[in-house]
């Protein structure tokens, strides 16, 4: 794995097992709140891991015991970010500047969803605002019993604009529940997250969550990367398109990828009752 142990300022990145990358937000003293440099680094890291043939699965978590992330660093946002006071700028030009800033952050957060590899997110402690945006872009979410989840933006006077309002309804499928938590900003826990379908699984502690994420990642990494990455691509495409269009896209996709040696290896291993191995992708 090429430089996977490289340490970024706001992230720890390492490989706990073959073909598995663990990305850890590393600002625990600030409850892992994101600065502009943090979300820019997030995009760089996930774009790199997406192309890395030594990575098949990514685990995403937050350092420390208190929070996955408490959201955007409000002090930076007020002083020089999208919430900064810019009274001397023409309203139309200010609107265009803010729109570009929001677009840039959206692009960085969406890198998690664009990543070709499956992403398993661990949510623990305070998981407010941006935490929902980021985890909604992940493929699988594991919550600890102490997690405090909230689409927090209404409490700072704005509508969430980095993905929660766009992805949550597609994940959960209960528009009434989504509207309630997004319009009230109330805190909800692991049991409600599981019941609603937002969480894939709940466990007692962060240690247990890390162990469960690693167990799941090992299982995913043992499968054909052609099959797993193709499945993610087709599921995401189907979510955003109609059934007929999705079926046609699947035809074209598998017309190419069914020619992979992985298909033969998987079928033969089943016949011969042995565990298959697959080349890097």
C-alpha cells in the first residue's frame, strides 16, 4: 500500500489489515470539528484511496472518546468562512461567493460517496451537523450506544447544505421522520438511528464498533474487488435513476466486467470448495 501510513495534519491513516485503510479524523481536542483545511484533506485522502489498488475497503472514524465530529469549526466559519460578516460586498456578488464556497465543501464531502471502495463509518459520541453529511455519504454506518446524532444546522439559523437533506431521505425512506429531525435539530440516539434505517448496526462501545467495522471490512476485502466496487457503483446509480435506465446501465457495465478473471476464480473456488483469491484492482 503506497504511503498509507502517511500522517496528515488532521487525519491518521493506517492499514490495520491487508486491503483495508482506516482514516481517522484527528482533532480530538476540538471534538474533531472540521476546518477548511480538514475537509480539503478529506477529499485528497479519499480520492487517493479510491485509486489505490492496495485498498479495497475504508473505515472512517473520529479520534478520542468524545466525538466522531461536532461539525464545522464555527469560529473559523464566522471569522473567515461562509458565516463571516461581509457587509461591504454587493449582495449579488456576496451570494456568488457563498455559493462557490458551499459548492467546494459539497464537493469535498461527496468524495466519500464518489470513492470507488466501500466506506464503513463509525459514529460515536457527538455526531452533529457535518457528521450526518459525511456519514450519509458512506455506505455502511455503525453507531455506538453513546452516540448523539443531530442535523444541527437549524440551530445556527440555516438549512443544512452539505448533503444531509439530500441523502437522508434516500437512506431512510421515511420522509416524516427525516423532516422532523431536520427541522427541529433534535438529538437522537443509536436505537432510533437503527430503527429508522440510518444505522446499519449498533454496538455498546467505540472499541466494539472498531472491531465490528474491521470484521466487516475483512469480509468485504475477501471478495472480488471487481464485484464489490461494481455493486457499489450500480447501487448508487440505481438510487439516482429510474429502473429502466438502471437496468440498461447494468447491462453495459456487466458486458465489460463479466469478462474479468474474478468470475472464473469465484465459480471454480465454489466447485472446489476453497477460498478464492483475487488480483488487485
